[in-house]
C-alpha cells in the first residue's frame, strides 16, 4: 500500500493478488481544474516467450497506446479506479527507465506516483559490466539449495551485486 498526500492529491494505491491496483482518494481544490484524468501505461506483456515476457516498453508512446488504464476524474474530484498493474518504459534518452508510473493530469500538470518494479531484471539495455566478477562471482556467493532457493538467491544477487 502506498499513500500519497501532497498539495494536489490525497490517495491510497493498493496492489491486490491478481496484479490489479486500486487507487482511491480525491483531488484537493478540484474546482480549480477543468480537465482531470488518471492514467498508467499498459500492463506487463505476457504473450511472448519467457525471454521477451515482461520487458519494459521502449518509449512512452508505445507504453500508453490504447491503454486500458485510463479514467476521466469527474467534477467532484473523487478517485476510485481499478487498473491493471502498469509496466515500465524508457525515457526518450533510451537509458532512463520510468518505473511503473501512475499519472494524474490536472489541466496539463502531471502528478506522477511511482510504483515498485515487478520485473527489475527485465531491461532492453545491457547491464554494465564493471569487472571480471560480472560473470564469475555467482559461484562464490550463491549457496547450494533447492531450485526455488537458487532462483530466488540468483535474482537477489543480480539486483544487489550486478552480476550475470
């Protein structure tokens, strides 16, 4: 659960078990805005092979194309929507990953709520290879265990030690 309370909005974002997010709250001073909307990128793509599954979108245009995660906020300023968990996408520079945002638009002003990245190891860019241990370190730090334990430990090591 993520709470957001700033000068524009007060809302709660909750993730449920089936990759949906519930956003509820309200726009502060809603009478000052004529156009209010809430949106998020398309959900994570699950229709390709494992290596292509869950990749971030290459740009904002593709991320938001025909997204089901869009709702006009009515004149009362109340937010109560259920979205599919949004995927990440890359900024125009091609290097910066915009992680699962929810965007609230108030007369063109964007308020961005960043969610957690559900696929942090999925990227369109190669990770930096800092030293020779990039490929050889895992044998030294991964314990012997069941397949599930090895998979979880390997994911942790990739994130925290930047190894292949």
